[in-house]
C-alpha cells in the first residue's frame, strides 16, 4: 500500500500505523495530494537503455557466440544485409561482431529481423543440431516477443500475463546459452 495515494483519512491513518508497526518511517510526499499526478507515472524507467542496450545486446552476443560455435555466423551475417528497407527499418551493413557502438537504432533494427534471419540461418541442420537450434530459436523468439510487448504504452492484466509467459518460456530454453555468458573480457 502506498501511503498518500488514498484520499480517505481512515485508510491513510491505517496505512501510517501499519508502516510504523513495521518500523518504516513515514512522511507525506510532495505529489501525494495532487490529483493530476499518478504515483505509477512519476518514475519512468529508462526503457531504451534497459531493453535495447541491456536485454537485446546480451541476446545478440549470445546468438553470435552460438552461431560461431555451430559455424553458422557467416550465413547470419550474409542474410542480415539482404533484408529490404521499409519504414522504420534500415538494414545493417556490418556484421554483429564488427559493430562497436550499439545505438538504439541499431538495436531496434536487429529486433525486427533477428527471428526471421536466425530461422533462415539454421534451417538446414543436422539431426544432432535439432535440439539446440530449436531451443535457441524459442528463447530468441520469446525474448523478442517480451521486448515488443514491453513497449506498449499501457498494460492490462492480459498483456502483463503475456509478458510473464514470454519470460517464463525464455527461461525454460535459455540453458542453450549457458556457456555463452559474455563479459567485458570475452568481447
């Protein structure tokens, strides 16, 4: 319960007593009595940094290392520039391993193409590669789907449930990347 969001004085008093019983200090916030401000919108996370340069950057690193191990990185790098231009998307000219500055635009472009390019990269595989390729594809797809839904301006119980499901599925398949934990020293 957030102290100060309720206009009812009784609830406010109960909340204050509850917090004091839990040894939590209480004080009125400056914005609490302003009806035009919602506590849920005061703090807005840095979405581009967290999602583009955080999650997607790790995903690209994992996929790159995975494809190198399976000798498919050449095909991946060959297919990416072949994607046609369309509004909001510009194909990348460099292979992932040669990109030194991961900007928001570069990550946005990769988000659009990583699943179809990855599918085409691993389409003709041996029987022994079927499980790791399928696990990797499912993990990549679920993380990209989570990323796309996280960009919705508003969420309902249904969209939050979808996002939770995508993350759960991603975690079920992420072990295929366990040996590719990327650190500054391995770049």
